[in-house]
C-alpha cells in the first residue's frame, strides 16, 4: 500500500466519542481511544512504520478503488473492482447514546463479494500511545480472535476467519464468492474489561441497519432544503461526528500533526474544543434546526465561564479538552517522522496559553443565538456572564495573539477588537430582551469606544480597507465576519472597499488565504495553502453584499475541492490537494453558514424577479 495516502483520501466513521479514518485502500490509519484527544491506537498517517494501521482489503492484483458513504449516514463503503471480482468493505462505529463517557469503543469492518471470487487479507498492527507503548498478543484458541494488551488499552479483535501471528501483530485472510460475507470487529476497552462476545452475521447485520436508521433519522431533523442539500447534510453529519456527546463539545478536527505545508513545521494538534469554533457552530446547527446540539454546547460554554480557569486570570481559555479540563503542555513526538516527513509532530497545543480576546465576542454570539430558540441561563448564569462583560469593559484595549494563534508576538488585532464590540453588543441586547440587571451604561460606553477605535485605527487609507492590525498594511480574511456579526452593514462603502482589496490580495482563483505570512511574520517558517474556512466566509460576505453571481460561482467552485465523500481538511494546497488536519469542523460549519446565506439571497433575488 502507499506509505502515505493523500490526506483527503479518507472517509470518517465514529461513535460520538471518537472517530476513525479509513482510506480508499481499506486502511484504518488514524484512531485514538477512548476519546478524540486520547493517545492513538492507529497513527500510520503520522508514521507509516511506527504509527500502526488496520488493513482489510483484497489481496493481489490491481483493483480500482471507490469509496462512498451509505446515503445520509456515517457508514463508509469501500469498493474494490477487478476483472476477477468486486468486493466491498463496510466500516462503521455504533453511536454511543448512553450520555456518559465510556472506555469501550467498537469498529466493525464487514467484507463481502459482490461479484466473482475475492480473496480478502487482514493486517491488524496497533501501536498504542502514539507508538510509544509495547503490547502483547494473544491468539484465541479457535484462531478466530486476538487480544492486544497494552498498559492502558486492551484491543479485542474478533473475525469470521482464522488469524495467525506476525510478531506482535495479527494477520489473516478469507476467500469469498458472490454474495458471501465475513468480517472483523475490533473492540477497544480498559485493561481488565470483559471480553466482547463473538459477533454473528445476524447481529452485525442488525447493528448495521440500526446505525443507518440512527443517522438517517437524525439528518431528517434538519430544516435545510436548499440547493446544496447533499453537501449540507454531509457537513452536518461531520459536525455531529466531531462532537463529544457526553459534554456537547466539538473538536476542531479529528486528527493531529497533519501539515499545512508538506515538510513544514505548521503541524498542530486539533483534537480539542476551541471556544471560537464551538461558538460559531451554534449558529450553523441552529440554522439547520439542531437545537439539542446547540443547547449542549451553550451549556458546556456556560460551565467554562463558571469554572473561570483562564490563563492569567482570564475568565475563559481559548481551548479545552472535550471534558472541559485544561490541556497539558505541548510536547513534540520526536520518534514519529510526521506525514511525508513533516515534523515536528506536536501533541497538545501551546496556543492554549495565548491571549485571544475575540473569544468573548464569539462566546456571547453563541449564547445570544441560543437565546433566540429558548436556550436561557438562570440568574446565576446571567450574573457570571455580566461579570465577564464588566471585566472585559476594563480590559478590551490590549494587544493579543489574535484568531490565527500566531507565535510572533502580540499586536492590536482588528478582528479581536471587532469581536469585543460584538460581545458588548450581544450582552446589551440580551439584557434588554430578558430584562436582566446589568451595567448597561458601562457596556454601551465600551461598545462605542471599540467601534470608534476600529474605524479610526483599523482602517488603512492607503489600501482603502480594514487591515489585520493597527498601523499595518496587511489584509486579513478573519474580517470577512464583520458584516455577519453586524459591525458593518454588508453594503457599507468602507466594507465594499475592503472586500475589493481582499479580492485583489487574498483571493486566488476563488480560494482565499488567511493573510500573507511574508507581509506579516507570524513566528513560523514556511507558507500555507488557502484556508477553506475563509473561502466559505468570503462566499457569505459576497452574498450579503449582493454580489450573487460571484458568490455562487465561488461556492460551487469550492465544492469541487471536497474529497470523494464530501469532506474538507483545513486548507487547499497549490495543486488543489487538501492540507492540514482532517476533516476540519470550522470548514464544514462555514459551508453550512455560506449555503444558508447564499440560498436566502438567491431566493430574495428570484422573488424580486
């Protein structure tokens, strides 16, 4: 098999507490357990030799591979076609709906021959704790099972065909004729946990249809019926897969360490919950009618405000682990070579210690959006929120590291100030709407002072545009959110001029860069691709500005960069390849937001005609 398949060459399955990536060659090359942010069991994407993988695919010959999702589900179907036969592998994890965290997670891999005779091979080569922990292998007495025992995890593999030992790994194979099925079930649990029962064909079939029913029933709860239904549904399912059900907290992406530039050092761990990403996901979920998911995150966010565990006395951290606890210190996994030699591979995220003032605006944005559908905090919750805004009123005028988590020092970032304005604006509206006690005069003064400062100091007369930081001549795509949060009207002359400047500077064949690192050093070597989130924010801004032909063309073109099953990584590289951690929640929530905005704008235009 390829040492490193393209990042985009994967489907995603999950059980609402963790996920697995399956390549179109039938290889599981990423799975961490028991949670998204736990140590890996398979991490061949980060090191082919040391990371571990789980392969189920036809042996011998040359096969044409096709991968798809069973419609509106998280069941991945991988097809292998050759003159002698056609085989399929179906992968899924059953959603865990008990409400609490569990250490038991199961990946089901069924195989069947669709036509002709197909010989399937299996290789299960786990490498626990990012390849740092040794394990022992025990084969079952019948040969149809294996147990991998590591210090913190036990993996039970149950198969419908015999297995043999290959060192500390298990291998096997089965020949199937037309209509015959078999499979393998991998269960991960804590050491000493009860052994899972041996699976039966009938039981696996029943479980498959239960999983299909779960996802299709969930998707039917969406209110969206617009022009891009399939892509919006896929994005919604992806957001659901990336959300830790016990807490309601979404992770930024399924993976860690995948590069923003091949061979570069921009290789981050995204398996945590950013206040910013999660807060913006509330609007996307509410747009689709998924109130329960939005409610769960707003409750999680309220708990973080009550905890007050921010760095340096701040009320909020910028990111947390999925259970709401702080991250451990960032470390480099020096024994891993990184995806195609892209190192260092980082575990944890040092940006956790940064000051990013925009998170208060995004937090208030999420809470205010939730209030629209009846998500309300009690009096104690309001007092905590009010105290947070009181503190921000005294502390908003500070340099920070900004939305992009640069490591080049603090600046007066314009976007951070805009979102401070949004925090006061939403707080004032909530106080008025629900008649809550608040120092509204203080908040009003702070809101107006922020606006005046941004208009005066965040504007470049030379560029005729709002810029990344005060006194700079650098454009920044984060400002595409200015009209969405209401800081500027979508057709404000200053905003339209800024949009024109971005067209000239940040947009490349409809794809949008975050900013130019060469013009604004960010403390890191190398460059990066266009940022998919920003491209969808650009569509949103174009649609709001009435530039509908350009908006629709950009949106449709961006959809062609999705992978074969509709998923997006963080960035698009110079040759159209997907780069960065995969799939990225930010990209999929912004796709939903852009689709909704563009649909509504096109419908209004059609109504006028």
